C-alpha cells in the first residue's frame, strides 16, 4: 500500500498543473466569446462548471474558517 501512496503523492503536482491548464483554457475560451454551454460540452462537464471556475468557486482549496463573535463560523 505504501507504494501507491508514494506514487499518488508524486502525481499530485502533475494533476494540479492539468487543472491549472484547464482553467486557463476555460478563461481563454470565455474571453474569446464562447458560451459556457460550449465550453462544458468540450470538457465533458455541465455548463455550470465553467461558470463556477471563472467565478472562483471551482477550486478545491480549503478555506480557513474564521470565528466571529460567540461560536459563529463565517
């Protein structure tokens, strides 16, 4: 099992770069006037996915949770 974990860790940066390239291609397509439906069809995803990525909601980064006041988490 340790071999697969090590391989996965080694491939993580590669997959991150693929995601970055995909996001850049979506941006270029959107700026050139392509509709999100067209972009989604080419990528094999729903039309809302390119819109989410362009709006910044498509990332898988974990955000820090900030506490405001008594126990409320924003």
